[in-house]
């Protein structure tokens, strides 16, 4: 059996909040994880990670440092291309949720919005498939907004496009309807795909943060 040349497109926000954070395993070799999930029928040639740098105004500073360390680590390990969007931070007036479920008085909140990552993923997926860069692809996300990109890549590109759901017990119907095949990230997929505790890049040593 000849393995199919495959690329994996990871929605970083969905991956982190759907799998890495709930399972408490963040220090993950994304290419190794992808290969484990897809199995021997696929040869994972490249992983694309779509994320955005954390903003110090909405984190304790350490969170932004840990995120940057992780991005350095996956690049040092190899096989992962990082495509960065942005975080836009602003103020917004929203009603306070009362204990009985009713809306209360308006309060000013600091709101962070991730911009560009889903658009970047969708554009790259369709572009790469139409250029015949890969023989198959998989999208790691549960965001139904990506369903149209998956459909176009599958139907116009003529290659199988799978969806790997980071969330346990919750699946976007729109994505599932367009996918050639479905997989789910399990805790064991993360646990058996950890990055080395220590890596090295041009900037120096990279050590796994405590608790990751």
C-alpha cells in the first residue's frame, strides 16, 4: 500500500480549546499527532498551523511567553509551517448576566478577537489543492465556517478532504456534511505525540513550560 501525500491544516484556536487545554496536554508534536490520527494510509508531508500571537493585555504575560515558546518548539521539531493572524483588542458594552438568567446593566468589557486565521486556512487549503500540491488534506477544526472551503477543495480539487474534530462529543454538522472522512482527536493522540522536553533553535534552548 502506497501512502497518500497529505497536508494537515490546523485551526489553532479550535485545537487549543477543543483538545489541548481540556486534556491538559499542550506540548504536542503536531505532525506526529496528525500522522497518528490519519494512520498508515496517509503520509503527512506538511502541517500548517493557523494561530495569532497572544496579547499581553488579555493574558498574564506568561501565557504569551508560553505560546511563543510552543511556536518555537514546533518549528524546531520540523514539518510545521506557522501562519499568523492577529488579535484585535478593544472595549465593548455588553449586558451583565444576572443569576436568574436575565440581562442586567450594561458593563464595559475588554474583548479580544482573533482575526485572519480562519480566512488564511481556507485560502491556503483551496489554493494548495487546486495547485495539486497534495493528494489529500485534513482540516483540524470544528468551525462550521470552514465548510464551504472544504467543499470547494474536495469537489473542485478532486481530492479527499478529511476533518479532524478537536472536540469530544460535539461536531459541526456543516463540516461533517462536506468532509470525505471524519476523525476525532483523543487524549491518547496527544499523550503519545509529545514534543521533547528540550529543543534547540537559532535563538537558544527551548524547554517545556511547567504543566504543559
